[in-house]
C-alpha cells in the first residue's frame, strides 16, 4: 500500500497542508480548481529556470494571494520587482480578472533536499543524455551531504534509450513511508527524451518538521489564532 499512496496526500490531516487553501460552493469548485491549475502552469512555464519547488494559492472573497517557493528568487522578482508586477498582471487574466492581492516569493534555502527540485534536476540531466545511474547517484549523494535523513529515487521508462522500458531505483538512509509522523517530501516530474518520456519520482525524509507542517500541527491543536484577511 505504501507504494501506491501519495506521501503528501496521506499526511494532509496530520503534518502536511494543502497547496490550494480556500473553500468554495459546489457550483464554483471546478472553475476555481481549473484556475489554480492554469496559474501554476503559467508560473512554471514562464519561470522554469527559477527552480520553483511549490506554489501556494489562497483565496478570500474576490482576492487571490499566490506564494511561490523558489531556490532562485532573484529571477522571479527581477530588477526593482518588474518581473513580479508583470507576473501579477498575467495571473489576473487566468483568474477571470479577480484582484491579485499579493504575489509573495519565499526562498528555498536547501534546494538540494527539495524532492521536486531534485526530480527536475535529474530529468534535466536525462534530457541532456547524461547517464541515468550517474544522475540518480549524484542527487542522492548531494542530498545526504546536505542533511537529509534518507532519500529514494526511482526512474521508469526507456532508460538509456533501451528497447524495453524498465524501472531503476536507488535508496540511501531511511524513508519510512508508513510512518505518518515522518517528514516525507515527495516530487514527480517527466523527462522528455528522444526515446520517449521517462518518469522521475523522488522521496526525501527530512530530520525536522518544516514551518508549513508545524503550522498545520499547531492549527489542529488550536494554538494558532485566525488572522483576519486584509
């Protein structure tokens, strides 16, 4: 069962929080969900090289707040915030011209231990025809050196341009997928190689809880006061 459940979805009620934070009536839910998908795709496409690890979207009344977690915040902000203003205008068109309250950029201090960024880095190397074993082992070594408790990497597809598709997996340290209190970060992406698509999955076990997870735990215990929307 542990191999068939998304580690983040499994822990949503405990230590993880939603990336889209809003409540909608049944008539609006589908439209808002589609808007969130378009906004994320737009940001990812325009700022692919900004190493974006996560995009959070919050809605209150007719206003939207977008928080982008990036390892290279300078590329997102631009000179004197010019890129951020242009992005704000672009996002409003996807959100049916609703007011974009703010576009915040948060720096990811340890990009080497972020599961999605690791997966994207491996996928980029596969597209450049670097050996998949070399790319996977290098990512594992770097993550362990940067303080990860454990990491597991799995690639599936026509690896090395082989005739038959297969799956390769490497693991180091501890990655307890059934331990719900474990701080597991999960990332998935696809590499578009000449031979076809290669799927890359990464699980990273962190030693301490992130700020997001600590907030979710405190909120569940009733320790966090509700902030009024500005």
